[in-house]
């Protein structure tokens, strides 16, 4: 089969591309010109330069394609406007679907759990795949949620109008390469431990999903017959709080020691209840493989917190 991946250098798209390299599919990517140097496997794939608003590039990108993995949706860095998110996520998805109509077997949209209605109270857990959608949070989060809901609605409309098969993934917190949320959380714990209680109230219980696990889910629903026209929550199996992240960091940086000063508070603040339950994916045989500690180890290694003299590690993170 011929596969198209949009956003091949993003937090999810890079892992989808990596997973496809282990198959015998012919792979094509649609990439912004200024991202070409970050694309992996350039000697083994076909590259189309362009944007989701470029009809000429889209026509070339979808030609002869069987499955599209649409990973080019954007999230909310501080400077990203609501209009820009709506333009890329909603309008870009509509443009892609218009070119795919009648030509592509299935479109896999990588959305986000930001589309779901608020679910802070444990009495409302676990949240399931087809829970109600409602943009919520601070203004940036609301704008992101609205743009993602609009992108999903475009997919639903394409199925009703053109009979376009789809599968929608809604990952929780994405961990792995190029995942600023996790990276910034770890940096803040190391450099500003006094803010951890504030962050605890902001982020509550989390379930991280590594990019490689999300990619495995994407490839699964892209071809599985029972995944047609379904929405799938993607979540890791470990419920954690920021205190658990802090305790894991200490363990990783103090190998061989057992007197972790953060373990008690981590255990007291973790209810042990999963906030998200990806039942549909599990029914298809999917299961997360990368645990939280491995995600944190990856970030620490990438940022060179083990030995970098340029970072002054707080004393509370380093054993005697």
C-alpha cells in the first residue's frame, strides 16, 4: 500500500513514520519546506513539500494513496493564536479530506484528549472513548479544543457526505521526542521545586502515552477492519501526579539508593485510579509498552541532566 503521513516531524508524526519504516508500505510525507531537514528516512520515502492550504501540494500528496495518517495538527505554544490553530487544524483537515474524497481508503486523524468534557472528579473516572466533547480550560486550551473538535467534525462530515472511512485517535499527554509539556514539567521540577504544589493543582492526575505507543495505535487502526469510523482514546496504563514524576527523577538520578525523600508524598497523592481507559484499542489488541519512568529517563538523557555542568541541580534532587 501507499501511505501518506502529514506532519512527519511532529511529536506523533515522527513515530508514525518510524513505525511505517518497519513495514513494506510505500511511504510519502507532506512537509513544510522549513521542516525538510528534520525528516528522518529521507532516502527511503517520497517527500512532497507544501501546506494543508496548498491545493497543488495536496493533490500531489494524495495521488495513489491508500491510507492517510494526518498528524499535522498543532498545539498551543504561548504565541499561537486561536485563529492559527483553527486555520491549521480545522480548515487544513477539511482541505485534506476534500482531496482525499473518493480516492483514499481510510484517514487516521491524530486529535487529542483536549476535546473531551472536563472530568476532574474521580467519581467521573475512567473517561471512555466516546465520552462527550467540550472545549474547556484556559483560553489557549479552549481555542485548541475548539479547533480539534472542528477538525473531528470535518472527518465526521466527510464520512456522511463522501463515505470516507476514518479512525480518530485522542491521545492523552504525549511523551517522547519533541514533547515540550513533559520536558518543561521535568525542567521545572529540577529548577523550581517550590512551584510543584501549584503544578499539582493545575495538572491533577495524568496518564502519559509515549509517541511510539501512539504510533502503534495509529498503524493498528489504520488497517484494522473493526476500527473503521471509530474514535479511540490513547492512554498509558499508569496514573501519575507531578509528585510521582519528582520521585522518578530522584530514583533515576540516584541509582542504587533507596531513601527517596519524595516517595511518601507521591504515594499519598496518587489515588491509584485510572482517569482514562482506552477500551476500544485494548479490544483490538493494543497495549502501551513504554512506562513513565522510561519516558522520564529519555528526557533526562536528552537534556543531559545527568552530568551537565551548565545546570545547577537542586540539592533535594541529589542524594548524599
